[in-house]
C-alpha cells in the first residue's frame, strides 16, 4: 500500500469556495438567518468559510449598498434586505414577538394597545389591539402619525442621539392641536424627562384631542427598534398602567434579543437601571400637576 505524502496526510481537505462575487455575497447574506441576528466579522468568516479579508471586503460593499447595517456590536440586515420581507417592511419578527404581550396588555387594561416603529419623522403602526375604546382612536395598522407629538414617537426618540433627533424631526414639527409643541428645544427637554422616567413617555391631547397615551420603547443592543403604547381618554389614570407598558416593552426586547439578559445583568443599557418599580416609587416619579399635565 502506497503511503500518502506527509503534507497530504495531515492537511484537512479545504472546502471549495465559490468563484463568483454573487455567490460569495449570497453566502454572506444566507448567514443572517433571522431579522434580529447580529454577526461579527469573525462570525461571518466562520459561517461562510470565506477568508477573513474577503468577507470584510464584501461586507463593506453590502453596508454601502444598504443590504447590511454595521454598528459597534456587529453586522445586521439593512433596509434593502428587510424591504424584501413583504408588506410589513421586514417587521414580521417584531410583530410576532410582541403579539402575545399586546393581547395580554389589552385584556388586563381594557385599553387600546399599539405597536409601532420609527420611520423618519413619523411612527408607522405595525399592530393595533382594540377594546371598547378602539373606534374612538383614529389609528390603523399601516397608518402613520407624527413622532414628535405621540407618546410612541417620543418613547423611541428618547433613546437616539440629539443630533439624530434633529436630523429626523426638525422642519416636520407641525401643530395638530393646541397642546402640540412645535419647538425642537422643547422636544429635547421632554425627551430628557422621558429618559429620567426610565423611558416612559406620555402625551395628553397632543396628537388627537381627547386622547392620552403611555408608551415605552423596545430596545436592542444598538438602540430602539420599536415602541408600544396604551391609549385611553384624557381621564385615564396613566400612572397606574405605565409599569405594565414598560414591563411589556422589556419582555419584547428580550424575546427579540435574548443576549440582552446577560448584558443587562452586567450593566444597564445607556446607564439606566432596569429594575421593576414599586407603586410608591412610580407615584413619586410620575407626579401629576394640578392641571393634569405630566411633569
């Protein structure tokens, strides 16, 4: 029996790599198996068996063409890739993760529950779970509303950098009611108060007269990805339901990004404590002025 040369006996067979750029790009895109997945350069090289330098070069091209996004935590699917996901704009995974919690909120409170994402200067409604009050709330799945005067929009904007907020909102702050603020400086002050309230946002009659909302953002490793809100009339005691909104938003975040659980144990996202509030703490944090405005 003829012995194999030493080099052939010890060197594992190499996987034949695709030669065309299209095939290599497809290999990389196939590595992103779900909407919320984030991969490092090393992850992509390992999954595709492409040389690290080749993977890096192709990833850069995909980012420039908006097929992928790149942040400090890795690569994720970009706008062009998510836009191929159908009529929901690639937000099916968010809707799926949020659906049971939205229904639970609606049953527990009897209020209307919204799920939305930020799209430029507006919020885009992904879901609406109604109650007896639903017909009085002029919103619909697939509809839009200005971000600067909705609790949903402000809850999401609060976790963006001030420069991002101004780039998105300035010049689009139309006044819909006599309670709507049209000043970017006032909006920044409100977003700061939202951060101090651990991400809880409120509005009373700013978007639609007679309607009040409490909202919180659904956050991922790199910032907000969506928001949920509870909607009632202006007499609704929002302080009683606010902890439910915040808790549901956290659960949706963990369903979408399971690794956040270990990260939150090590440090709070954006240096904001993530503990559950007691009723007494909520009453102190969420003081209501005599005229019913949120402080």
